[in-house]
C-alpha cells in the first residue's frame, strides 16, 4: 500500500519568502507528526495532530511556523518569512495511534534550503 | 521538558565487531521505540519495548529496556556493512508525542 507522501521533495527559497510543505499520511492513520532534521542532527519535534483533537504545537520554534490538517488527512506546514536557519529536512510521520503501541511511518521528507 | 540522550554520537567499527548504543531519558517512559535511518533516507521503525527489563532480539540485534524504564540499549553482534546508518531511540512518556534521541551514527569499515 501507499506510504506517507511528502511534497515537494526539495524546495529552494529566498530568505523572507513563505513556503508550504505538504504531507499525505497513510490512509486511515489518525495521528500525524512533523519533525525537523538539520544536517547530521537528530529529529526535532514540531507538531502533532490526533484525530479531531487540538494539535500539540509545543515544538514549533517560532510564530513563523504553523500547520494545519484538513479533514483529518492531509497536513500542510507553513513557514512564513523564511530564515537561513530554517534550512533542514522536514519529515512527516503518521501512525494508527493515539495508542502508544503505534510505530511511526515516515515520509521521505522535504529538503528546504533558504538562500 | 523531556530529553532523550544517546551515546556515543558516532561509532566506527570494523566489519565483524560488535556495536552498542545507549539511550537515556530524563523522565520515566511508557515505552521506547528504535528506528534506523540509512544515509539519505528516512527513519524506519525497528522495534518497540514496553515492559520493564524487556529484552527483544531480531537476528543480530538485541534491544533492552531498563528496569526503571528510563534507559534502553541496542546491541548489534558481528556488524555488517548493511548496518551502516544512524540509530535513534524514541521515548513515549504519555504526552502522545515521541521524543527522539540524539542518534548514534554507525560506520562499518569493510
């Protein structure tokens, strides 16, 4: 079956521009996560959606970052007024959660480069 | 906030040698998962541990969850070049989000 799909796979943008990153989770998965991974670094939690509950936004680094999940499926991560330090790979993951017994299934990520 | 640290950060081994990475959480965990990320790839789920003191094996890989449920380890016996990658632990503490460890990057020299 289809896995987690992210688009675009690569995005180069100029400093100060806004960008939108898209994530299509595995069909039927109720939980969706966004993580950020800088080059050679670990995974930094950004935001978590579970069903129709209010999202856990505790990992968003600034108010320039926002995310939404429409219809409990597709999610969009928006970064406004991009800065060079936003350059990273943005990974989306979904799980059949919210049970803690659910493994995360990751997409291939969007590599964002801010010039 | 919850923090999950892993040591070592990097490990280079000769093919055939053993390898161990350790994961330590600042808080007690409900469960812990392990992921492997190949160079240029995305993390892929390996295994989940739930019970205190639990030990699970997958071929050459042995996973252990500490008695206090605050630490875990992954041991690879007789490494192969296919084991190359970064190994992450991810702790779940009941806030419905997984906090990933800092990762251990393994390089296997043929």
